């Protein structure tokens, strides 16, 4: 039917956080159980779906999840998983590299600061570095 065809072409606009988390890689000293990464996923769970989509678009250039889920994310050279890499300092905003589906995430001193910086970056992304 037409809804299934649209989903296959456009992707999903509902974010499955568990799928996203399962299909994310970490660099720069971050790992799955690092406190900054735990805070990141707690922040994602705090967001409404619309803000999650904004973050996805900020990092990947696409405001929808591929038909296959997060394992189907593509970059400029084929499959490219969502990646979170340590970068910057306490005052830096998160930075995105859309060709690589990479979020450069500073090691903030607390979760609330991280949440505020992420929300600022995704709401004002046209003013910040997106590569």
C-alpha cells in the first residue's frame, strides 16, 4: 500500500532509541559505558521525538531513519554507522560531520549542561559547523 511505499522510500520518522544505541560506535576514548555516553543516551530519552529527529538531521543530514533502521545509515562512501567522538571542551557546542554520521561531543561536566548544549546546537544548527 502507499504508506509502506512511502516508508520504504523516505524512511521512518519514529526514532527507536534502542536501535540507535545498538548501532552507534564510539571514538576518542569514549565507549559504551563511559559516563558521557550514558548521559548522552539519557538526554536522548529526555527529548521528544521531534528533537531526536533534529539531532539525527544535525548529525546525518537526514531527518528520518533508513528503512533498515540505524544499521542502514549511509555516508558518502556507503554504510557509515552513527558515531560519537570526544572533541572540544566544556564550552564547545557539539559539532557534526554529516558525511561521516559523526557527532563530536565534548566531555561536559554534567548532564544538564550536555542537554542544553545539544539542544542549542540542534535548534541553531545553521549557525554552527556542519561538515
